[in-house]
C-alpha cells in the first residue's frame, strides 16, 4: 500500500465526509472507521458517486471492502493512477 | 369494536406550518395561492400554484438529504408535529402495535424528474445513487416508521386525489378491528415539477390566473370558476384506539366515526354524483348517523366545472331537503389541490373545525353558481357554530370516492 505516502485523494474524501456528516474535518483521520462517523452504506455510496465525478474516475462494478476512510482514498488513488498511466 | 380517536394532528402547506396555523389561515380566508416561482415558470401557461415558499424546519440531518424527496420531507414535518401533540416519541415498547398508513399520488416525482434531467438534458450517463429509495412511493411512510420506531403495518395508498383519505379510512378500520393500537396516517404530495405541471396543464383542468389577483384564482362552486390550482404539502393524524389513548393519558382531539369508499365505475375522469353519494351514504351508515346529524361538510370542491356540479348534486341526493341546512365549504380555494395530500389536509381542517366549532369559508365565492345552490359558506368563515358531526369528502380521477366523518369526542 503506497497510499499512505501518496494520499492524493484523502483530503478530498475527508472534506466531503465532514461536509455531509456535519463534522469537523480535523476529526477525520485515515484510520477512522466509517461506521463510527455515522457513515452508513448509503452515505458511502453517495460519497463515492460525488468523488468519482470530482476525480473523473469510475469504480465500475467493483465492490471493495470500505471500512476506514483511507480505504476510500486508496481505491480512488488506484483509479487515478491507472487513469494517469493510461 | 374499538372506538378510534384522534390524538394528534400536523400540517404543512402553502397556508403555513402547523395544523393551527393552517386552520386559522383558512378560517380567515387567507390564500396560499400565488404566482408560481420555479425555474421553469415561464414555460407554463398556468401561472399560479399553492407553493410552499417559506423555509422548512430543519428536521433531518444533512447526510440524510439525498434520501428525502420533498414529499417525504413534508411528510416527516407533518408527522413530527402530530406525534409531538400526541405525546409519542420513540414508542419502542409498543412498536408492533403501531403502524403508518400514508397516501401519496406520485411519491418522489421530483427525484424521478431530476434523474431524467441528468440523463436526457445534462447528458450524464447515470443518475444519483439514492434515486430509488428517495422516489419510491412508500419512502414517506417508511421514513416516518423508522424515525418513530413503529414496527406494525406500514402501508402506502396511491389512488390519485383520494390517496390520503383512503389511508385514513383504512387506518381507522385497522384500529377499529384490533390490528393496531395506533396508526400515524395522512398523506403528502410534492408535484410542482415541470413534467407534472405540464401534464396537468395539457389536461386543461387548471384554473386561469385571476387577472386582478392571482391569490383568488381558485373559485370553487362559483359561476366563474375555471379549474383547480395545484398545491403541495402534507398533513398527518395520529389515530388511536380509545383504550390506548386513555391508558397513555393522550389528548383526545376528536373521534373518527365513519368511513365510506366507492368507485363511480363510469368514466376515468368525469365525476359521477351517484358514485360520490355511495361513499357518503356508506360513511353515514358506518358511523350510525342520520344525514341530519351532519352539520358541516368539507367538500372536495376542486373548482372544476364538472366536479363541483357533481358534488352539489351528490350532496343533495344523500341529504335531501336537509342539504339546504348544511354548512359546506371547499378550502381548496386557499390551499389549492394538494392531490394525494388533499384528503388528509382537509380532514385536519375538519377536525380543527370541530374543535373550534368554527367553519372556514369557500373563499372568493362572489358569484354563486345557481346550479350549486347550497350554503357553501361564501367569503367569510363562521365562528360560534354548533357542529355535532362533520364530513370530509375526497374524490379522484379513476372514479374513486371517500367520505370520512368525525365528531367531537364525548365519553359515553
């Protein structure tokens, strides 16, 4: 996992989560559990939809396990990297 | 059979927020109808609506926003008011004995149209992920149930303009026959969308904007009526068995005593007085009341030429010579036709009329239609009346009719 060194999308994920859940962005860390923030599966689906638009990537049919905030950022970073490579 | 009482009411419409506000506005003849203010207004021929333009109370979290089409948001606002009045919070102990029966004509139509705009106007390749759960017709009932923890039967009724009257009537039977201790019932509608308004306009049943005062465009039972005015909103009622209400020490606002439903079975849109009369007669029989026991009728009175005429005829048919003694009004002149929410909103106003022994007017009835020659309470509401029982009529495209009868609560 190189994402912790290269957290390109984490600030965007945290900012959007903080906005949606009306939380202080500083309380959201890479290892923060999504459920503990109050982000249920529907909140996460909405969040990913907007992040896909923001970064112009598509998770497509993938169903990755998303437990902590960094899991979302990791998946986005991978897709962004693949897009850049192609 | 259980007696069924009303222990809470709530309303949100163009007349304002809250059941008391809605009734005081209606009683004083204040119109919630005005020029429609929406991004597509210029493309519509119909220029008026009973549109909610004030800021709504902040009852849901921002993260829940995508789950709530306006019809569900209106629903929760009205339901929350009714539940608070009834003294019900999260009733987890009685969850299996508590239900939600809700009416809506087209549910989350705004969400569906927004999806079409994304796909076909914005040329996006996808719609938002919560489109399904926000637009489904049972979204309002489900959101109410999960917020208050009602785990009994949660049903949605969709029969055009009788939807919420039907929900109330079926909830009444549900409690009466012992299937539940209480049901949060009512209805909501949020159809001031470009597609829906355009469709109503094409049907040529919408009122022409009054050239002098748009607020006066809906004129039920008037000779110069030109059609209905679309409205939006919600109304909620907590129905409860008398034994449950008394055990909880809940406030008892009135008693629901009769429900009648029928279908014209004659035409998909043209109203039939015989079909309407069947619903009213069934409600009277259900209540064990004679026609002469009713003092006030909140009429369907949508201000269409054929509809008002049919209703005047059906009232005469059911009430005979006594029809001339009835006080009858259509409050749609003020809050517009809220379609699937209409039955509930007008039933809440009927309950408030019983509680205050005052009747709202048929506003703007300056030129009575000689064919509708009953006491339609023209122009001004009346206070200090004796109302022993009141009927609320709701009729719909598809030929569906519902009449509900309520009385002040008297402990026997």
